[in-house]
C-alpha cells in the first residue's frame, strides 16, 4: 500500500492535538509544523509519535501548510487542522482510496462543521466538501493567507 503522510499546522493546540493525532494513527507518518506554541502542543505531539517541526514566523496558512507538506515523505498526504479528527469509517475510506485510487490525484472529504458542540446540517454548511487527501507529487496549497485550499494538478 502507498505510504500516507498526515500534515498538521499548530499553535497552542494542547486541548485538541491528541485527539487529532490518535485519529490518524493508521498513517505512516504524521508531520506537525508548530508555530512556536507556548503550551504543551509540541510535547504532546512528539509523545504521540509525530515528527514535530517548529517555525518562529507566520507567513499565512497556505505558506505554512506548504512548509509542512515539504517535510512529508509519503506518496499520499492528508491535511488536517489540529482541531479536526478522522472517525473510523473515514479512516477505512482513506485507506481504500489510496490503495486503489482509480486514476485520481485528490479526494474531497465531507467535513462536519460544529457550532456549540452540535453538527450543523443546514445553511449550506453540509456537506462541506474539502479536498484534503492528495498525491504529494500532484498537489500543494494555494498561497492564500487565509482560506487556503489544495490545488491538484491531475
């Protein structure tokens, strides 16, 4: 099976990074690019087996995610925010998708947005499809400072 890298950018995410990392323990590599956290984010991430890198400057979300992408070595990359997690059915779909990609270079994932702890199922928030799984050699993040997206050539 092709190797899977997970890339996550962080800053002071000690409250949620463990849940995120445990949810992707099926990955071959987890890269956490931390923007100089002052809490326990880096210690938690490294304790859970992530490769933790540190940056002191903040170039914006797109550029920061491209830095994390440059550190990834897997054939496939899954990009997550530190406050997101992968549920077991999605993990199985990800493994199946990269094992038999059918010529695809990227896959959109339906994201469940939450407000006050409840899943938002209306107002154009559901399903919120985002391209998060892609071949490392075919994709990169836009250089947008905010609201970056994965751009795939394929």
